[in-house]
C-alpha cells in the first residue's frame, strides 16, 4: 500500500481506521487562528457554521487565505506528495442546533483512478467536554466506494441506529489535529457551552490529482462528472448545486450504483474481522 503520511505508525492507523490524531500539530498558532475567525466572521451566529456554505466569495477567500498561510505548509509536511486545495473554518455556535448530521464528504478527486483526499481538522481550542466533539465510524472509509457528491449519498447512512451505536467521540486539545479520509462517516455533538467552538480544516489531495465534482443527473440513476479547480470550490455553494447543475461541461456520465444494505447486513459488515472491516465494492 502506498504511504500517505510520512509517519509510518500514523499512516497505518489512517489506512486502517480512516483517521488518526496528531497531537500538538498547531498548538503554537491555535489561538491566533481562532482570533482570525472572530476578526473575519465575528462571534455572533447560531447553529453549525462552515465557511463553504457562506454566500460571500470575498469572505470565503479571505478565510481560505488566512488558514492557508498558517497551516498549508504544516499540513503538507505530514503527507507524502500531497498538496492543500481547500480550507475552511468550522464553527459550532452555542446551542442544541449546532449538531452536525451523519455524512461522508464529497469525492474531490476521482477515487476510481486518482487516489483519495484527506482533511487535517485542527482544533483551535480544547474540544474535550460538551462543546461539540467530532464523532467517527472507525473503518467506514473502506466500507463503500460508491460515488459521493451532490445528491450522491449512500442509502445505508440512513440506518442511524446501527451507525450511532458504533460511533467514537474524539477528544482533542487546542492545536491537535485529526487527519481523516473524506470517505469516513462522521458527525459531531452540539455545543452545549456558552462559547463558540472553532476548527480550521485543510483538505489535501495527491500532488497532480485532478479535482472533480460528481452530481446526480436530475431525477435519474446516473451521475455527471465535472472537472474543476480549487477556485471553483470557493464559488460553488452546495445549496445551489442541489437546485441546478453547474455551468460546466459534463466530462463523463457515470452509472450511479449506490450500495444498498439492510440493518443486519450493515451491522455484519461493521463487525471487525481480524481488526479490519470487510471491504465492499459497489462496482
């Protein structure tokens, strides 16, 4: 297996579990980065906030630049031949409505032929109690290789009773990073404190791997592939992509054969076998 992280033990954990914690990754700059969110966004808000859903291109570029200037080089130094392409502040404002739902991230490269992408999810304060810990489904990045994108969501993720019983919360200190595969099922608790909880995330792809976006053909059983660049992710809003296809050339139409599992089968496949999950290939 080709190495992804330079540290061999961390790399083994990332490939096996879909995530690994890097203690102290940005401990010396966590406070500075958190202050940057306050300066650019302000401390007023509600619910779950992610920069990439904000309809203000200038703001999104400003936060991307702020995070990138501080974390890009550090993040790339963890990896073997990977480059940053996307940056994002994620904030949970106080309140029960800040919970993040179960999901897998989009495919940002064509994983059928171009490797995988990862997030360096950096805590900008201690996330150890009731302020919104990240929760992950260990090994789920290897469960299903179906397409992920706009309206391309694995039906088995709706089997929440099976999944939530197996989720693990990840407590971290300010400056710790959780490196995880974009195909990992994850969510997070709400923030029940009186202080916003802020994370800075940097996504990385294999050097030279083209960026793509997959979107289900409206009302159909196929998906369209679009070739994009990093700037496109600063302009495209998920809500707009749900409403209409982007104004881009369709490069490929791909049969969307999403993996269907009932509760019993999902539970069986999530049972470790010799420490590994059974891999399911949907195609």
